[in-house]
C-alpha cells in the first residue's frame, strides 16, 4: 500500500461538476489500495474575487486580515471535495492548513513553511479516511494567526506534506499533460518530458515556467520528494521530477526545454560615476527595498558607466522611484524604465557537456533578426533579454534550433491554476 | 470606559458599501471611549449560496464537512469588516469562533456553546484593538473540529461573549428598529417596545418572533446580559432586554405583544384506544425521533380518543411516517397531517393580574369569525391554532382588541438577518 499526495488547482475545482470529477479520481486512487491525502486550492477565481472585495472596503488591507479572508477560499473547496467523496460512498475528512499542522513564518501573504506536524493527518489516515488539506495556508506558532504562502503556495503545501508524511509520490494535477519542452500555446510541436531533474525544474520555474512554483521545487529537491506533474483531465502519465541531476544518467534528455517570461522590466541607470562603491550603492538601495534583481550588466564608458538590471515589473518601477530620490548622492545622468522586454531561456543539465550551446543559441536568434539585449548564464541555463514583440518568435526559433520539436502537436487545455 | 459587544447580521453586511457603514458605527463607538467587540454573520446570502453548492456535490452532506464549509462565510465577513475599520484609521483584529475560544458541543450544525475562553479577545482589547469575532461558529474540545450553532447562532455568540467578558451591553443590530407589539409587516400601527423582560422575549421567540432566537435569549437571562435590539440603519434607541420579570415594576407594559408562527403543522392520531399507556406510546415514538411537540390536545370519545399535536412542519411529516409504521401496535384508525395552520399568541407578564384576558382573546377572534382549533396557555402567554388563511387577520384583530395600536405607523426595513 502506497501513500499518495494529490494536489488539485483552482481550475480543476472551479465548478460543482469538476469537483465531482476530481472526487472520482481521488476515490479511484483510494480503491486501488492507497492511502490518499489531497491538497486543494480555492475554487476557480475565488481568490481574485475575495481580493477584489477587500479592495472595495480598504485600499491597503492589512496582510493579517487579507490572510484571514483568503484562507476562506481553500476552506470552501476542501469541504466540498470531502462532500463529493462522501457522495461516492468513501470516507473523507477535511483539515485546514492550521489543523493539518502547517507551521509557517509570520510573513503574512508570503509565509514560508517552517515545519509540518502531520499528527491529525496521520490519525485520519489511520481511521481509513481520505484526508483533504487546504493548500496555500498555514499558522504562525507565535500567536496562532493564519498565514498564506504566496503564489504557488498550494504546490508547496502538497510537496511539504508529502515530505512530512514520507509519501511515495506527490501528484500535482494541472491543466496541461506535464512539463513540456516549451509552452505549447506558443510552440505547437512542443514535446512532453517524461522526467526532469529538480535542478532543471528549478531553472524552468525561475525563468517563467508556471507549471510549478520555485518554492515547491526547492522543497522537493531538499526532501527528495518524487513529484509527478499530470493532467486533471486525462490519464496520461505526466512528467516525473525525481532524481537530482547527479543521479541522472549522463546524456538523458540532455536539454530540458525553452522557458520564457514576460513579467520583468529593465531598469538602466545611465552615466553613473565609474568609481568603486557607486554600483554597490545602487544595488544596496534596491536590496534594502526587498527587490529581487534577475539579470545585470554594466557597460563601462570613459569615467562613467551604465548599470542595467531586470526585476519583476512592479518592483522595477519601485526601484526607479527609490533611485531617483537618491539622485544627488548617486550622481547619474538619467534613469530609464522599460517593460517592453521578454526573457527567453534554454535549460538543460546536458549543457555542461556541449560547449557549442551558447553559440548555437545566439546564431539562431541572429539568423531570425532578433536583437539580444542582455545575456545571463548559469551552469545549466542560458537566458537572454529581447524585445517583447520578438519573444514568441524567439521561443519558436530556439525550440527548433535545439531539435526539441517532435512532429506531434501538443494538446493544450484551457485556463491556468494558481 | 464601557465594554460594548455589537452584533451585525448578514443583511447589514451584504455589500462592501454596507460593510463600510457598519465599520463607521463601530469606530464611532470606539471613539466614544468604549472597548468594542463585534460579532458578525456571513454576508447577505453567503450561507444559502454555500448550502446550495454543497447540495450540488452531495445530496446528504456530512454535518462535519457542512460546518467546515459554512464557517468560511463569517471568516470572510470578519476579515472585511476589520479591513474597513483599518481604512478608517482604527486598529482591528479578526478572530474565528475557535480563536475567540467559543467551545461547543459536538452536535455539528446545531451545536451548543459550553463555555467561552476569551483570552485572545481580552489580549486584543488590552492592545487597544477593536475585536471582530466570527458568529455562529465554535470548536468542539474533543477533536478541535469546527462546529456551527444552528439558526440564530450569531446572536447566541454575541450574548455568550458579552456574558464571558462581563460586557456592559450587547447590542444586536438588525433590520428593524427593535421589538414590536406585532410584526409591522402585518400590523401597520404596531408599536416599538422600549423594554421587555427576558421571560416575555423567550415566549415571543418560542411563538414565532424572528427578532432574537430562543437560545440567545435563554443565554441572556441565565447570565443577566443586558441586550439591546437596534436598527443597523438608524440611531433609534431600540428595545432593551434587561430586568427579569420579577424585577419589573408591576403593571409596566403589562402585555408585550402578539406573535405569530406559520412554520408548524398539525398531526391528528384518530381513534386510538382510550386505555392507559396508548397516548404515552405515541409521544415516546415522537420524542425518540427528537421531534419537539408544541401544542397538544386529546379529545375523548367512547372507548377511543383522538390525539392532536403540532410540531415544525418537516418534523410533523416525519412523525406521521414513524407513527404509521407502528400502526398495528398503536391500533389507531387514521392519521391526519395538516400544514395549513398558523399559531397566534398573546404574550405579557401582566397577564397574571388580568383574569379576563383569555375571554377577551377568544371573543375578539369569535367576533371576527375566526375559528379556534387548539388552545395552549402558560403563565404569561395564550396561543391558539387557526387556519393559515386567517392568521394575519387574527394578528390584527388581537392587536386591536388589547389596545396595542398607537396610531403612529411602524417603519419596516427590507430583508431579514440570520
């Protein structure tokens, strides 16, 4: 008998009909002789609707109260899924994040899981019940207030629970069949990957893939949780995240795929003094405002220099305001903000063994007349910044250039989960 | 400095606009120098909408899961009211029933409050915060599952919290100006009562008045909580429930008013053997099914007798099924079910001192040509069962006969709270 953790996102639970279908899949897994723990997101657009309500009563809602509000969403879905399971004749018990022992930091709206104390989950499993757990939420131990985990939090709940319970597998049900060599909405012949290493999946998530959020993959890697990304709508086997890169046989799916990201903006600080400490001041101001920097480049001129970096668009705008306020001290001549950019990345553990990858990458874009603005690389990744108008084309050109296409067209289902 | 508990029902919180208005009233009370604890129902039709969702996924939802679902409703409203208070520049903290220490029995869907441990409420008050508490919900101590209190539960939460905190007053905000001598939707010149004793309010609630639910009044009487029923929409002073009857000066508002109830049905067991034990068997069968009986009458004939009783309509139908199944043993000739009945009641502590009340009551109905089916009386109440078609007229006739009308017309606001 295996212990299976299953996670269903908001679009899989958007209506009573979909909830019943999800319940059938859960009961089927239980009937196959498994212990089953299910982690649920809020139904459909519930979270967005609640945020809109909050905005109507308060322009800047206190994060503690926003968490109190939003956690109602998963509470509704776990109860409804439990009921739908009962309707099929099986026993189910729903637990909130707090009841399931999800202990987090106190950073309301963006808390991190510190620990899971799965006592109540275990007892319910021991009673033969299917256990439903509210994703995205937890409780801070200092004052027992409820918290939320931020974007992708339900995936993280599922993976962390799987680790705490020593589950055999954590199945993430989503609206695509698995992880693809590129976004099938952009590349018609994108291929599904049968497996991918944690490291590659981390790079994909960091480079804009929405399949799994970064934190959940980090959690999976740290605790060696076998994760399977599967479709809610089919019985296709999905993509397995399992072995860490070191354990993969060399050459296996040498390159994982192409990711893209449209959510960042570029900031250029023009004509800053080229003396020790000035660039550092810029980055200190940005860091103190808790703004994450992605790509960075510094172009040296004569006596003065330009610093360019990218950040999530809203953060980048904030950075511009902060830097402008310190203009006198930093002594730059101009600051430019540009959100009409996109990042395209090639990810693959096998990149280390193929020295020509960067050349091929840049040649393919050049042949297509696509201008490259910034370049950043890691051991298993190359990313470049291009004009946003060129982004889709860049994804297609690179997908072709590295031979990812397989002729068969990928099937895309509607909607995206949280 | 006083400690004020305020309760707002679902219709007072139905929209963002109404929530902002409620927040203004709360902040005003705080600014007057009071400590304020606010108990909220779910917004508008939220509870009904959630019940409908539940029905869509499960014909007979497990009560534990229904409670998990429904408690999302008050969670949403307390968070939104807290945000609206923040928007006005005051500090507020929302607490679920469980967080506020509302300990209940384990009867999901109809739990009773066993105890309130208001530690977290007190600490928030000590921090200078306005405290929002989710009404209608609590937690059972044996397994820490959440429970709901059943109809009128938010009133009960408010009164019980006021008792536990030793509050100076518990204000119940509703969509009418207070307690009236009759339902103003039926009797145009119904008069608002300035005060009413717990005992009279108990009888009103038991006889169909929807202003306050029975349990909350019982709680108020037991713990001597001063309760004020007021309008959410005006600054009118409302109706005070305070002194128990013994403490009221004799003659004060000698009669409280006329109540009516359309929710019951009449069951008649015809031709049962008139021997010791047969009537008892009928009532034992009904009681074992947890069906409450309201009015009872037994008409003796020769050797056989008819037993008639009333119960809430759905329960009465259930009683008929149960009794019919035991027909052979009970030996009756027929069972009749009639839900086209209504109960009208006169309530007043001063009734004890006015021996002609029953006569006046029956004469008034007889003069109006209204036939009386059953009569039941208590120390401070007379109730009769009439045809449901006659019910509204019976209320008006009795209201006139006992001189309740005052010439001034009552103002009725739309909607009813939970």
